[in-house]
């Protein structure tokens, strides 16, 4: 339960971090370290060098710019939970954070780290997917932005290249017609969910448009249930639950069998659909 | 600027005292406190962030010392169970743990006390459900938690009374 030896360097700037990443074949970025250090302790990861980004100035801010809420790579859960900008402009995130692990983990863990790590059972990747976030990535040639629908590539794999780092999350601002909902089933408070669902929609008359349903803990990545989205837009909740059979393909694990996960996914969908249809949030 | 080395000199504050040590980059804070500084009140349970036995305060925030590298604590202020015990900051909470039998084997107790300590300064008094939620990341295999929640609640109420 001790990490294998590794070198360690503090990056002074994003450019410096990228330079260090380029100079080493087997480097890992460390931010909050709440997933990575556990993996190091268990030797599931044994990088040659850790590049610590915690001292890079300018990555700890939450701000509104160009119609987006920008969350820097070092914004921690505890900080986001206290942020009025997050509760006003990204109420889905504010709803989800209390479900993320425990208070001591939220002291250090970062939203950006969770998205970059892309754990299929984590809340933040699914929230980003539901919100239609844009992920800001820095590399040797400067910054680029990737739409969240193109970001997750496989188990713990994302669009972030080997010599690149995530620098910010950009979320469309919440508005009067936006609806958000969040739910998860976990065995115990703070455990990874057996099944979870983050959802957004736009209220249109008595119905819903632009529904985005992002499930987590049901596959290799957070995944959208597009058949169910279409059914909800048509006002058919039971049709949406039925559509999950085509949308989701979970494997059973030690916490829940495939059948249990599918049953819980349907139960969550009914709950979340009712929440989305409620009057203005 | 720290070069990419396997070992680093670090300077930090531990329980109010300045400490300078040379550490391996891979040394986590729990081992640093226990093995290098002899502060064995910080316990190690699971060593992957699940059990909460190793909880300490880093710059006043509850933190898993098994998920924090010592080298990352350069310039920070770390408080362990020894620190908050010696200062008397949680003497009432510790007495409530004793009086209510909120510990049996005691292995989880340092982490539990540290975790609960940040509730004692909360602006709004948490209810039992919120206390349970707050300590949900700290495992106790003896008590069934009920007595721990009692001890925390008793202390909170007594402090609220005294503050009135």
C-alpha cells in the first residue's frame, strides 16, 4: 500500500506543466490527488514523474465570461459548494457535489480532476455531459476546446493528449427556462453510485425540449441515453424508461447486477423526469 | 522552483511548530507524520481514502493524510490529533466521547474527533442527520455510530448553551 518511487516537480505555469509533460513519457498531473494517490498507493498507477499543478496561479477561479461559467482546473469541491456563482449559474453542479464522496475528500478534490480522470462512476463527468460543457485543454501549441460529447473516449480515456492538461471547464449559464435534476443510488452515503443520472432540459410550454440525460456507473464512461431523451421530449415517461434498454448496456459489478442497475436506471429516470417537469427552479 | 527529484526538502508547520525534513516524493502525509515525526495519533486504516482514520487538518480543512503527499504540504499548516488534544480545543468533545462510550477499540477515534471538530465551529448548528452525513467518511467498526452522533450532538448543544 505504498506508492512505487516517482519523481516530483511543481509546475510554475500551464506552459511549464505542458513542457514537463512533453519531456517525460510516463508523467501524470496531480491536482487534488484524491483518486490518483489512492491509485499510487495501490500501485494501480506507477508513473515515472508527478507534475504538481497546485501552485499554478490563475487555475483556482470561478468566473463568468462570454456567456459561460468558467471553472478553473484547481477549483475544489468545497470551494465550488460555497460559490454563489456556481449555485446561480450551475445549479446542477451544486446539487451533485454533496453526493461526491465525503467532506474530507471534497476539501482537496477538484472538479477538473474528476473530469480529466473520467471515472465511469463519478458524478462530475456526467454533470458535464448533461450540461453540454466545453473542456479547455492546454498543449504545446496553446489552448483548444473540446465539446463534452467528443471528450470521453473509453475507460479512463479522454480527448486530453499525453502532453496536454485540462485547464478549465466551461458551462453554459443556467437560465429561466432551464431545468436540471440529479439523482443517484448508492449503498451508503458517499459511496460510488450503483447508478446515477444528471439531467438538463429546457421548459417549452407544458413540455420539455433539449433534454440531456447523462447516466453514470452504467458503462465505460458517463453516457447519454438518447432514446430516452427523445421520448421525454415527446412527453412519454414510460416510453423513456423502455428506451433505456437500447440506450444503456451496463455490466454487473460487486455492488449491483446488470438487472438491478437497469431497474434502478428506470426508477431514477421517473424521479428525474418528474423533477424536470416541475415549475421554475 | 522544485526540480524533478525523487527526494525533496520540505518546510511546514505541524501543530504550531516549524518542521523541516527531507522526504521521498512518494511519502504520504500519514507516513510522514507517523514515521518521520513520531506523531502516531494519526492512524492508518485502508490507505486509499475510504476509512477516514488518517484524517488531519491541512490549513484548517479536514484532509485524508493517506491521499496527500508530504511533499505537497510545503508551506502548509498541518494539525493532528496531538495538536488539537494538547491545545484543549476539543477537550469537551473528547470528554463527551468518553462519557457516552463513543469509542471501544479507539482506532477510528482520532480521525473521528478531527472530522467532528470542524462542526463545532459551524455557524448553524447541524442536526443529527447532518452530523451523520458529515462523519459518513469515517468508519467505526465497534460502536454502530449512534454513540458518536450522541457525543458530537451533546458537545454542540453544550457549546451553543455556553455561547448564549
